[in-house]
C-alpha cells in the first residue's frame, strides 16, 4: 500500500530518504517542495524547518559542548594552578608556623631561663604571662599568676605605683624605664623595670611587657662606691688641709704663730667642734692652755698630767657619750662646776702629743652634736697632733739652738758675736732715723783677785747674778752682752750721751748693793767700772765707738775704779 | 479608508481604519531575514513606535527561513506589536504558522485564524 503510494508520488520517497538522513545525523539534508502546495508539500516544508531546528540545536549543542569543554579545561587549569598555589601557600604557612613555633620556643626558653622577671599585662590589669623567675619570687608557679592583677600579688601601694608606670606605656605607646623599691621579707630591694608596649597590627597597645631586674646589689655597690668616693674626697681634703697646716707650722717663727696656725686648721677641719691645746709648763708639773677655739671648752685651763686619762695611758682617750662615759678629771671638774652655765659636751677626745720620745702636751677636742664622728675623726686628730707636736718640738729646738748661738750660757746674756751683729744693725737704724746709740762698756773690779780668793765657782756665781740683775733692770730693746770674761757691753738704742751716762751711774750704784751668795754663803760686795761712748759722736762704725768706750773704761780703771768715764 | 499604506514586490502593509495594521505577503514568497526586517521597519514606521495589533496574511507564503522566524519571535517585535493574528489558508501556510507557534514560540499574543474577519475581531481587543 505504502509502496504503491510511494510509487505514485515520488515526494514520499524523498521524505523517506530525508528522514533516513536525519536519522543518520545529517541535519543539513533538505527537501524541495513541489508547486502543488498540498499536504505533502506542507510536510516537506515542515520537515525542512524541523531539520533546520535540529541542525541549529545540534550546532548550538556542539558549540555549547565545545564552550563547556573549553571552560572545563580553563577551569581545570585554574583549579590546578590554584591547587599548586594552595600547596605552595600551605608549605610556606607550615614553614612560617614552624619558624614562629621555633621562635616562640626560643623566646619562651629565653624568658624561662632568664634571671630577670618578665611579665605581660593587659589593659584590664590582668597578667597574661609571668616567667618562672618572677613567679618564684612570689612563691607561685607561672600558671598561678595568669589572670591575676598586680593588686592580688603585691601590696596595694606597690601595685598602684607599678600600674601607674605601666599606664604611661599604654597611654604613650612608647617604652618606659622606671626604678622602684619594694620591701620583701629579705628587706628593701631595688628594681629596674623596662616597660615595652606590645602593639596590634593597627598600632594600638594591646599589652605591656615588663622586664624587671633586681639591681639591689648594684645599687648597694653604687652606694658603697659613692660612700668610698666621699670618704676619699674627705680624706683628700684632710690631707690637703694637713699639708697646709704643715706648711703653716713649718714657716712659723715662734710659738704664737704656731698656735694661730693650729687654731685656723682645727676650725677648718673640725667645724663646729671646740678644742684646746695644752702644753706642759716649764716645771712639767702642769698642763697649761696655750690656745683654744670654738664656743665652748668644757675642760680646765690648767690641770695636772694625772688628771688626763690620755696622758696617763699614753694614747688617745675618747668618750662618745659624756652622760655615761668615764670622764677625765679636767673635763669632769669643769663641767660639774659649770653645769648651769653650759651643757657637757656630747663627746670628746684627748690626744697626747709626743715629740722625740717626750710628752709635750695634749690636744683636747669636744663636740656638742657629732659624737658618732669621734671614731672617724680620731685618726685625723692624731695625725694633726703628731704634726703639731713635731712642729712645736722643732720650734723649741730651733729656739734653743738660736739661744745657744747668741747667748752666753753662764749669764744668759747675749754673746760677743750677737753684740757685733747688733751694733751694725743698730747703727744703721740710727743713721736712718738720725738717732744716737749709747754704748756702755764695763767690767767687775778686781775680779781676778775675787776668783783667786773664792774660787772660779764663786766667780761664776757673781757673773750669773750680775747677768740676772742686768736683765731685770734694762729695757727690752736694750742689748746686754757678755763681751769677754768679766767685761760687758750695753747697747742702748736711741739713747743720748747724757742718758747713757745716767744709766751707767745707776748701774754702778745699784751693783754696789747687790748681794751675791755662793753655796749658801754671802760673798763680798763688788764694784764696776764704766766707759761710755755714743754713736755717732765718737765714731762712725762699731769698731771705733767700741774702742772709744774701751779707752774710757781703761781711764776709769786708771782713775781708781768704781766710776763712770765718758769718752 | 486605509492609511500609511506601503507596497513592494513581496508584500504590502497598511493601517486599517479601525487601527489594525495588515501585512499581506505576495504569493510564493519565501520569507528571508532581510524581508522580515524590511517588513518590520515599515510596520514600525506606520505605527510610529506605538504598540499596535498586526494581521499577517500568510495564506500564500511559500517558506519562512529560520532566522526570519526567530526575528519575528524576538523582543524587538514584541515591543512594537501588541498582538499578531496569523491568517492562514492552505495546508502549507498552516504548517508554517503552527511550526512558528509551537517551535519558535513568539513572545507576544499570537493566534492562527483561517478567517480574516475573526482575526480582525480578535486583534481589536488589543487596540489601545
């Protein structure tokens, strides 16, 4: 039936072929309709349009598939690339994490093994971390400190001071160093704290790390060093002052200058202290004040050697508390007698002064306010007393030698050498001042017979008593000399001829009545003969004037002795 | 009286008094994309861009190319016409129109009519 119709209308065969091509996937197949415009043509046109749609869909599908494949490939490539990047990132992150972990471990080990106290605290005052050393100082484990506030771990005042310092770091965002003291059961401890801000990425202070070091030993060493330096400076000043005092003492010409130097030195080295320098008197049975300084001297002006414990012991005697200590009698007696007038000193020192194996005096020092300084000051006082003793001994020796060089040992009068020096000096002065100088030369009448009769000892006694008599009856500026043997010279500065003659007459008359004893027995009276001359009336030089006086004396002898003859 | 009338070798187009625009294809025309665009350009020039119902006389049309079908189903056409009535007569034209409706699926109200009067009546419902 179908084949019959196909044979009748070839368009049907065309449709069958067309459908077969479509079934094989040939979507480009098309049919050509006839001019009939009947139903078969409509089928043909409809099939053509269907083929067109199939072809378009197929092409679109292919395009979509290709695009999809391309996108899959691109996406796969992207994913592979992303995967590689992710692997790299993971590896880098692992490496970074390992580095961070190692770093953290390193810092943790460092912090835990450090002797310094290390902690981290947040804005709410809670401790985030505290190392073992720091926790141990609080007798806690590091874990026990986490979350605690400073007020829970330290006394309130200390915690507040610490927080004030930490707060400054939170406010300023900069490191801050502070030193503080805390009182622990072992005593006050000095702490040096370095406070460092720990910042967030945005730069805000998240927390503060504190590194605290116990610098007590350092501080103590510094204080000791400072004390040593102060002590050295004080000693250096003392040595300098001692040297200055030594210079002053060495250049002092007499005892008064020495005493003035001593007073000045003690006022400088012992400010606010009082003191007295005692020296043995000539008979060495008493100590007498030779100089004193300061406001109060609670010691006697004169006392016996046995009344001073320093002199009895032969070494320094120190009383740091006069209310309980055993006082020297020269102090006890004075303070007891005058207890209403001034209080006893808080403490005092007595330093015996020795020179050339001989005790020459004692140094007394008292303080009203610094008795605790007595021990510290004792070496200085001792050193000063040694210098003073040496200076005074040297001065005495110097005076002795000087006296021996210009004095006649028998009569104590100046010797001939001193007389000759003095004549030159006095004549020069007289020329400058246009004055005169009186010269009296005299000797003891019949002195040889006296010696022969009574012996030389008696003669010496006469000479000694005459010397004492002359020193007693002439002015300080007059120069009395034993010229030779029983012959004497008197130099009277600024004396006229008449004055000189009167003085000679006075002397002649007085000596006639002089009583001289030898071994308890009175000796015979004796007389003197005088020759008087005046500079510049009888010459322009010492030799000429002396010769004139000698010639006048010779004439007095010739004329019968016991008289005054003017040249 | 018709207004805005246009005639070419392949189609004619005009606006009826009642406002419906009529596009009448000449016999044996194979509708290509170029013809589709040309006819649409004339249509919009007649309507002045105002959505207007359109009667398409496809009774003698021979074929509609695929790209031309897609053009008629495009958004541009749906913005220019308010409704389309496809007037068909022969089996071929019915096949073409049915295929257009069922496969290409126009975006605006579109119906087949084998009576022009019925088509006009339906289109008037879409006059603004």
